[in-house]
């Protein structure tokens, strides 16, 4: 969720805002399967009870992202605080700024560069796919209709694709079944995601895209040849860098009382 927030108007908690007309960032296609809004709301209510009007939703989201990675066995890093919350949340901006599961390498490179992130950051931040789940809707075209002719994406390992079709995503219209991003260790922060990618078993086209560029492919290989501690250190550096994207400070924005609505 932190990633989805930072790529639109910076790390300002705008992904948390509701819209009465369903035109907020959370209503954009790349964000429709984002979960955890109620969890952030619960943290905010506890923090407000202790120190009202001090800690922003943007900071809470950034800290929660770090702590969730620690809780799954990943690295700890220091999170600079002092972000303020944005007051604008726009569906179109999210749709245009967020990488989608179907993004190819060129699109990924452009969208990351727009945020001041390089190819190393792209590879490292993609590593967060080592935890969590996706839905069949995010890869149905890869499995059933890649070029509009009822075909399968040739870049997806055929044995893996067959298993997905048989046991998980049984037809192109399934948009509810969940699939592990990193089968077997979806609750453990490790190098498993990159092992899947190298075997052409990354779920998304955006995962497979890392192998279509010589620089990013080499970086994936180097991470797998290196230690887990090295990956942790590199990942933490990229996360801390992402957490600084276009932050609002001083008199910009506000400190929201409730994360889902701007202050009245």
C-alpha cells in the first residue's frame, strides 16, 4: 500500500482517502485489490488517542510498511518522519502513475524514473512480491488471451501455467481466486520471488519484464548469487528512498484526524 501511495502525488497518504463518487486513488484499477485500509485506520485511532493531531496518516502508512516487512522476517530500517497528509486523491492520476501487472519493461522504467527511482530500485522493490497474494484477474490474459487469440503468454513457464489453470484460475472470468505471489513462502520475506522470476514463474507480466532487459536480468541474478543479508540491506535502502518521494512538510497538506477523509 505504501508503494501505491508514493507513486501518486508522493508519500502523502492520498491512497487512503475515500470518495463519494468513487473517483479517488483507491478506486483506480491498480488499487482495487489493495487491502489493509481498516488496519491503518485502527492504528490511527490508537495514535490519535495518545497524541492527537501530531502523527500523519502518511507517516503511519510508511512505518506500517516497514513493520510489516520486519514481521515477515525482513529487514528493519530507520524511517524518517514528519510527512504531512495530502488533501487530493484522484483516480486518473493513479491510473496514469501506477505500474500495472501488465506493464512491460519500458513502461516500468518510465514510471519509476518519473518518481526518481532507477532500474536497481525497480528490481529491489519488485522483491516485495515475495510476500502476499494476487487475484486471477491480474494474470487472466497471460493464461487465456495474451494476444487476443485465446493464447497463452509464451514468457510464462508452460508447466506452471498449466498448474495455475488446473488448480487456481480455471477460466478467464475468475476475479476472486487468490494466488500466492511466491508459492510456498508468501508469508516469509526472502529471495523466493527472484527464484520464481528466473524460472519464468513470476505471476505478472511486470515480473517477467525484469528478464527482458539485460541490466535488470543481471541484477536479479546477482541478488540470487548474493546473501540474504545483502538483499535485505539493498531493499531497505530502496524503500527508504521511495519513502522520501515528494513528501509534504511544513505548512503543506495537513495532519488528518481520520485517514479516509480530509479535515473539515
